[in-house]
């Protein structure tokens, strides 16, 4: 049987099949956003799941098992940040190969515990099973009075970014090339990939002012496409603002390694920054573009020229 043509097509296929069944009692939002939303009295429960699988999401040549445990929880919790939800707790399914040692389990658990403490999201249970490779599948649930969705961006909004983009991709590229780290910028890029942060505190501050948000896990431009499609608008990303956000030291470090800073900012993933559409700037944010009438995502350069983004984002099935 021929597989679906990419992750987006696979999700659409599954959505058509699963939406055929009537939604359960209390389900307010199902497939199509960063997380599902369930009604619980005056509050909403926000429920999400994320996988961290050896050979797909990480390579043990470039990080240790403490990092794996840490990243697995932060990646899942980042979806809560994008929806302005406060974490309640997490469940983790740990898959281990036969050769796994108690030391390996301890290291993964230590990483999970460090991440849990950093964002106030305790791991409250889970499952352990045999696997051909190390995998950590994390389910996280949070609460919010008004979850922030992808579909609320409006023409006239500005686009803001909380956090940085391009650093994690740069750090991973340095590790893949096995280059000796030469600067503070390179060290911070490697740390950005190994130990990302789910921006829970920033997400909680968005509920009153933001119209839409998404966490940047699969690349800024690709994730911007999700917002544009859900909201029925065009997102304009300003190249000069993104380059300024990276800073001169980081752009020099990237160029020194023969890499394009703008390309890393647009297409690099796993930064877990928050992309926000709003009329006024959220705290700790940087303006990087605007929302217009139209469709899709365009990159606007300093001279006013534009290029439509056609690169998509990271695709697990490609």
C-alpha cells in the first residue's frame, strides 16, 4: 500500500476517518491545532502528545540520555505554552531496547525530572515497554480559561516572536559536522538544541492580548503556514527583523561555518519559540512581521522585494 504523500496528507487522511465518529462529551476542539481542548466546568483542559524516538528525533552521538529525557518533556509541554495553558502533569511511555541498563533508565528519568522542575509539570505516571530503539512518548495535560488557537490571526495584526529561531538547527549542524566549538555563540547554539525550553510562563501571559499562536518546532516559516491556513490570512515575515533578532555575533558565527542565518531562522526547527499574532507586543517579544489579507507565507526583504515561502516545514514522512 502506498503511504500518504507527506505528514500533512497523512494527518488530513486520519482526520477525515476519525472525525466520522461523533465527538465525545466535553470535547471542544479536536484534530487541527497544537493540542485538543476539553471542557471542564469554567476551565478548559488542554491535552497533547509528542514522541522522541532514537534515529528520528535524536542521535546519541550528539547528546546524552539526560538530554533525551529533558528534551522529550519540553517538546511536549511546548504545545501547552502555545495555547496559553498551565501544566497539570505528564504521562510518559518509555520504550527501551533489550540491552538498556538501569543507568540508562536513571539518566532519562533525571532529564525528565530536571525539565519537570523547570516548568512546573510533574511526570505523574506512564508505561514501560520493550522497543527496538529508545523512545519517549509524552502526554501532557494543562488548564486554561481561554486556550489560544492557531485560527485567530487577523489582517492588521503584527507578528511577534518570543524566544529565538535558528539556533537549535545551527547547534545540531555543528555537532553533525563534528567541528570544534570556537565561540560563545556556537556553545549557546548547541545548548539550544540539547536543552530547549517550553515557554510556559510566556504562554500564560498571552491569553488577553494575542489572537493566535503556535510553537516553532518544525521551522518558523513552516509553522507560520499552519497559522496562515487556519486563519485564512497571509503572514509576512520580515527578513531584516529576523536577522536583527539573531544578532551580529550569531550571524557571524553561522556565516563563518558557511551557513545562511536567514535560512536557519526560517527553516531550522526545534527552537520551541512562540510565534504570535497580536495588535500589541507581548512581554519579552520581538516584532518580526505582520498579517495581511491573502494566503500563505511570504518573506519580505529590506528592499521591499518578496518571495512566497514554498519550502514547508519539517516533515516526518519525508
